[in-house]
């Protein structure tokens, strides 16, 4: 467990990787060897799992997330989705690299609650990076340098790369130009994410449904951008209430009293697209 308040910005090797190694050798590792103390109490209650059996994925946690997965969060708003994962993982954030596009300064101006949330997930052992462009994840995560020097190993890659509600937020009024700008963001993201995905990994992108989001043609974007390396595996309805404390944020920021604090905008009409590597 990280010391409270200690700041770490880059992925660390250790308990999680040992746990993944053990898991590959044969099922789930014991509490002792995986560096994850399941009996440990956290800040979020009794430590008992509240979420059992997500019917659509067959996993114990929503959308099949698991504390043993190495997860890269892209384009976070106020980091509340990353915090929700940490909560679902019983206060364990060691497997998580959470990132946003904004600089730290801009983030705090846009979302008043971000600082408190970032502090919380760091205390749980998560790594946080600001100014990470979804179109250049290799550079943003700091792995480009390692790739140049010694090449990347399996341990550097991710089991899950997650971008919830991508939107470039440029305020483009013309619908066609707006769709194009968001398609370019998606394509850049897929092109970049495919390089960092473990062979059995998944890319999750959650979008609202309906116009104009359906016009983005996310499946075609993934296919095209990854030179057909990525295939669309499934679509799962996204239930924000499954992610404790998650509060969706818009790209332009959050204004108390003006914007909807709850997840009204995304409830009932959002879906997670899951992509895997073509075998
Ligand atoms: C609608 S908001 C969703 C925020 C957050 N994912 C959530 O679910 O609340 C869209 C997000 O996309 C991010 N974004 C826009 N362009 C980006 C880029 N090139 N790279 C990474 N993130 C980007 C914005 O900064 C913003 O946080």
C-alpha cells in the first residue's frame, strides 16, 4: 500500500505483476502472494463487495473489471470513474493508471472536486497522469522512451484501456464537422491504444446512443484505425449506478447549479463498446 499522500506518477512493478504472473500459472493467487490484502478495511465501508455478478459479462464486478487487471483510464473528467474502480477493488488502486487530457492546473479550474478525488485514488496506490492525449498514449504514459531504449514487455501493456464518453468538446456547431472531429479523436485513440493492449486485453469505450453519437461509427473507426487488428466483441449497456460515486463530467467543465451533478445525461441511453484483438 502506498504511504498516504505519497505521489507516484508512473506504473510500478511489484505486487500486481507478481499476482498476474501467479494468476497465469494457475487461477487466482492467494491473498498472501498477490499483494492485495482482501481483509484490509478501506475508506469506503465494510470491505465487502457490494457488486455481485454482472449478468452481461459473467464477472463479479461490472463490465468484468478486476483488481488484477492492469487498467489504463483515458480522458477522465473529475477522475470519479477511476475512484469508482478503486472502490470496487476494495480500496486497492495499484493496478490503475488514471489519466486526463487537461493539465493539472486546468483540471482543478474545470472540476472543483477533482483534487480531492485525485488525492483519494493516489492514496489507494493508483498512478495519475495529466496532459495525456488519447491519440498518443505511448508518449503520454511515458512508455515511448522505454520502447525506444529497450522495447516494451508484457508487463508494460494493459489488460483494459478505457475511455468513457470521449468528446473533443470543441463546440463545433456544424454537425458534420463535429462528427468528423470526434471520429478523428476516436481513430487516434484506437490507433494509439492498440499498441498498448495485451494480447487478451480489451478496449472499452462508452458512448451515449442516438444522434449524433451513432453517426460516429465507432466500430468502423476502430477497425480502420487499427488496420483491422481490433474487432468489436460486444456492446454492454452502461449503468452509471454500478460505479460507486461516478459522476459524469462534460469536457468544458462543471458549474455548480448550472450543470446536472447527477448522471441524468447518460442514464438509460449509454453503451459500452468492447473491442479485442483479432486472433
Ligand atoms: C464528455 S467528457 C467525459 C469525461 C469523463 N470520461 C467522464 O466519463 O466523466 C470527454 C472527455 O474527453 C477528454 N478528451 C478530449 N480530447 C481528448 C484527447 N485528445 N485525449 C484525451 N482525452 C480527451 C476531455 O478532456 C473530457 O475529459
